[in-house]
C-alpha cells in the first residue's frame, strides 16, 4: 500500500486543450512544450495524448531520447540546444532539432562530423537578455549559419519578455518586420502568453506550454476560461488521521496555538511532495466536496486541515489540493509564486494516474 496521494491527469481535457490552442493559434504549427516532465504531468504518461501536436519541445535530452525510443517520429526541438559537443552525436543519430543561442555552439557545429545536416532554431534576444544573439547582428549570424554545410533547415526564434508592455511589443515587432521584409525565413516566437494576447506574432510555429495544461500564463483564470481551456491536473490526497484539539493546544511545528476548539485532519501531503511550505495559513482545500483550509505549518509529509466545518469528513476522505475546484493560481498566490513553479516542482514519489 502506498501513500494515498496522487496526480490525476484528465486525458479528455488535455486533448481538448490541444485542439482549442490549435484554433486560437490559427494556421501555425504547434510545439507541445513538455520540459520538466511535461510541467509535472508526467511525459511518460501524456505523450500519447499529444500526438496531434506537430512536435515536442523540451530541454532534457534524456526525455527526447525516451520519445524517440518509444517510436515518436515527428520533430523534437531542444529549446536550449546542446550543452556540450558530445551530445551532437545524439542529435545526429535521433534527428533532433537544436536551438543555437551562442557563438560557441556555432563553432562546435561547424567542426562536427554529422551524417546529415542538423536542423536548427536560431535564437535571438528580443530584450530578455537570457539567451540568443542580438537582433542587430541578425545578418552576420544568419549568413554565417546558412553557409555551413552542417546546417539544414533554419528557423528564427525568440522569447518575449513582457507582453503587457505595448511599446516594447511595437518596437520588437518593427525590428523583426524589418528583417522579415528582406528575408523569407521561418519563425517561431510565441509562447502561451503571446498565443493568447499577441497573436500577430504567431508566424510558422508556436510553442505552447502552460496553456496545454489548462493554466493561465498570467495567473488569472478568466484569461483562459473564455476559450474553454481547463486544468488537466488534479492534485489530491486523503485524510489519514483525525483529532479534536482545544484552546491553547499546539499544532504541528512552529508553535502554532489553537485559539478555539477544533476538529483537525492530517493529510498525506507535505512540502517534500511539492506543496509549498511558505504557504499562508488558511489556504483552501476541498474535502469530500466541502471547501475548508489548511491550518498551521506544512510538514515534510503531511499538512493539517480544519475539519470543524466538515462534520462528515472521515479517515480516507478525499482532499483536493488543487485542480478543477481549488484554483492552483490561488494556492500559488498564497505562497508567493506562480502555477508554473508548483506543477513543475511536484515530487517524483507521487504516482500519476491517467483518467
Ligand atoms: C518553457 C518555454 C516555453 C513555454 O512557455 P509557456 O509560457 O509555458 O507557454 C516556450 N519557449 C521556451 C523557449 C521555453 O523555454
């Protein structure tokens, strides 16, 4: 018997989200972004639900290999490219597409002995200053790469900083348009936020991560619920212990003192599962259909909930920590983070169930 905690994946919702994103992004081809174990949804379980996407994009070479080994033949893009020269053998053998964001990668690429030219995504910096070549150097970089016999198809890629900043977007658009007016090239610019809010950047390919999983890139549900996108993941556990506590009793670590008589439940979920420890006391959870809240500090393997308002709750009652009823954005907000961090930090000890 294992701990009664689980991540449940709704297959129908995931497939439905994919087809909705297809509609929102019009004729663009769609990369399903499955880095960080498919944002905690389990790449080994969900890849088969995403076969309608035009390819998978991720940063882990091991998972790219997994996809090839189970027979996936559509394009696979490594969003950060190769980290060292010897990985190029794998890119070559398994027909993987590499992002190229740095000069050193071009030098390595130039001198490697490939069996076939490598398809690449050339990354340009549009203000994030994280990866990529400066847009002002576009011509030099593009021409150098196109002249290499080792390079196959080339796509221009960038990642936007701030889609709320209208003047930044306008500026970037002007800069990119001046390049695209002169060069007929394929482009891939849009992540989830851009797909939602700035669709004129869609171009040939879009890269969708968080939207696929039915969560909002801004943390505001209403951005996506209008489109019918729904959360794919339900994170839940069960009550494994119940007791009554009195005024003055201490609860868990941290000297949390009870101020009124209560019935409390211990839930098999703690910070080592990925439930944030720095959460505010009083974060909502759903117990057998009734909303109540956490109380006291989160332990490594357990958390405490207030059952005073749930007289019917019993050992074995189901507790939704986030999902369709408890908004992950609310939980994220109460622990000062974003949904991206919560889902991608879930522990590998939690079983993933496909519904
Ligand atoms: C993670 C990632 C994405 C996906 O971002 P979402 O906001 O989840 O859609 C897109 N592009 C790159 C380069 C990424 O690293």
